[in-house]
C-alpha cells in the first residue's frame, strides 16, 4: 500500500507535458478510435439504456421516453460446404446497439465527439493544462477550456453555442484519449435575436471506460437543457448508460 501511494504521488508531482504535445497526441488517437468503434461492437456484448424527460416551465413532467438497445455480436460461424463448392465462408450475424444521442437544441446537435476534436473548433478556445487526476487507477491530465475571445466568428446558430461553451476535459495520460468531459454554457444564447427562442442553461458530460484490451467506450452520458422555443418554456433531461459490457469474441 505504501509503495502504491509513493507511485501515485510521484505521478501527480512529475512535470506536466507541453500542452501542444498533448493536443497532437489526442488528435492522433481520436482518428484511430473512430476506426476502432466498429471493432469494439464486433467483439463486445452490452446494453445501452436511454432516458429522456421533458418538463414544462413550471417543472412538471410532461413526457418520459425510455429506450434500451443491445449490442449482441454473434459468434463467428464457419459454414462448410461439400466439394466441389467454393471454400468455407465466414458468416457473422449480430445486432448492434443504437448510438449515443447528442443534445439537439433548436435543430443544432451539440456534444458530438467529432466536434470536440475538430481542429477548427478547438482553435476557438483557450486551453489550459491545469494538473493531473486519477480515474479508475489511471493518471489523467486535466485541461480547462473557455472561449478564446468575445469576438469569435458567428456564421450560423451552431457557432453561437460553441462560442459560449466552457468546461473541463480529462485526458488519459497513457493512451492520450478523452476520458471525461464536462461543459456548460457560460451565458444565455438567443436564436434570431430572441424571437425564435433562447437557451438559458445547457450542461453536458460524459465518462468513458477502458476495456482490458484497450477499447474505450462511453459508459455514462448526460445532458440538461433549459430553453424557450417562441413562447414555450422547455426543460429536457437526458441520461444514458452502457451496462453489462462483456467480451464474447
């Protein structure tokens, strides 16, 4: 136990790597992960639970939607045919779980991983490497992000949201992958000058977990929106979780 404590202290007290090096490694890892997503689904069974709740302006629950999907890759079957038919064929049959649901505000999808790692979007933020944390026994680098200025370009509605977001990200220091993200609106965002609506509050977070063979998946994802569409006030809570992750192939 004492040796473990010394190891943790040594990790947290060692110098932080250059921020630019961290960003470059995360970008490289993100490209590889995009290709590995389907490989993970081909080898792992899991269940994805989604719950979305809709409230009115007074906080009364109006609707509640629940969805459950299962990723169930079938074992690889070898179908041998009598001669002189062609060589045996490998047939894989599986059922794939639904993908995660990013928040959609006034028709704008936010919080997608491809947006978080888009270089054109990343450069809009001031990034600060503030320290280390330990998550599930692994060292993680902590990066805070906030809009780089108050005069960022606005070409569409999505830009208005992106330019008003700040938060914190945790990067696994060994794999250089995004392990955890928490973000929120720093100010109210109006749509078409407030005529079409506005968003007064938005929070978004996800936590990822690593399998023993190195695949990362989103274990928990949550978002909350308080918005006005024309004259109607809406509050939406969404949460989803991946459960029962089991390697079967």
